[in-house]
């Protein structure tokens, strides 16, 4: 099974989440969280920090990530690892391939005309909210 990750980045005030506009399938043109492939032999957390740095310029000095959940897509042979964290300070973003946007946390993430994932994004954010004290501990 091929592993990929997805990283949910909250702004320092927790009012916004960082998303990218996908330029390639799946979900071309829709907003999604950043992330990418886990290389063979790479530790999951190292892959998450590497992808975050490559796609946004956000380093491990700017955020502490927590592994929140995994999804297995059996028919596609993909395991999706979900990480989340809150920025410790405002940072200048650096786009790689996909344009980056800060989106208000109160947005309708089940709006499939705008967001990827068929409401999976809303589900992930609900889980982060539920475990907020653990994920965003100082």
C-alpha cells in the first residue's frame, strides 16, 4: 500500500486553515490541505515535515505536528496519514506547485463545488477540534 500524507495547518490564532488549490488530479481546481508522498523507509513524521517545508516553506521550527488519524483506501491501495498543528507565529508562505490560501475555519468544508474530498475535510477538522487540547498543547 502506497503511503501519502496530508497536513492540516492552523494559523497562530486558530481562525484559519491553510489550503492549496490543486493543479493536478485528483480534485484539480479544488481546495485541499497540503501533503504528499511518504518515501520508502522514511518515518511518517519526517515525511510530514518534509512535505510541509517543500510545499509551503513552513519548517519544524514554526509548527509542532501531531499524527491525528489514517485512512485506508483499499481499492486505490493508498494509506492517507493525517497530521495537524498550529503555527507558533506568522510565517511567509512559499508556494511550490499549488497556490496557497488561508481559509476561514468556519467555512463550509462540505461544499464539494469548492473543496476536495467529499466532506472528508470537514470530518478531519471535527476530529482535530475534538482532540484540540492534545494537538495544540503548548
